C-alpha cells in the first residue's frame, strides 16, 4: 500500500470532523453555556451553524452522504435527548429543527456547489 498525501489529508479531515462532533457533545451536555451575544433565539443560530459545519466536515471526510446526513440528525437527536439528564438543560424541538436546518442547508450547498472541489475522490472507494 502506497501512502500518499491524500491518505494523510483524509485522516486529518476525519480527525477534524470527529473533534468537531466531540465539541458539540461537550457543549450540548454541559450544565450551562454562557453565550456572549444576546438576542432572541441566538442559540438557534449557533445550533444551525454548529451542525452546518459538522455536516461539511463529515461530507468531506466520508463518502456515503445520505447515510451520513441521517446519522448526523440522529446524533443531533441524541444530544437533545442527553440534555434531559443534564441540570439546567432542556430538550427543545426548536433546537432539533435548527440542527436539522443546518444539516440540510449544508448538505444542499455541498452537493450542489462544493462536492467536486472538496472531496478526496481518488481515495474514496
């Protein structure tokens, strides 16, 4: 097996994707997160953005996009369910909708505009 730059790049991108997902889990399951910006529903914008970035990292790093989109939504759902067991945190359907919006918006942007530029096609089999 010949190890190339693309091989190391793919490993690096997977590490970035998993690190981002772990950061989401950490922030989702902390008892309280202080948001320095304050206006109505600012947390929904953070949810949308966090899951949009997670979707981008996952779609770049892994090949089966449809399964990954479903898995990201299930991950989002599990984070919301996990908040039921954390003090001062709550399961909110609106958070879940914001997460799903971030996933779907980025999946559309990725598939429509970015796929040919950001995937490592020669190592995906």
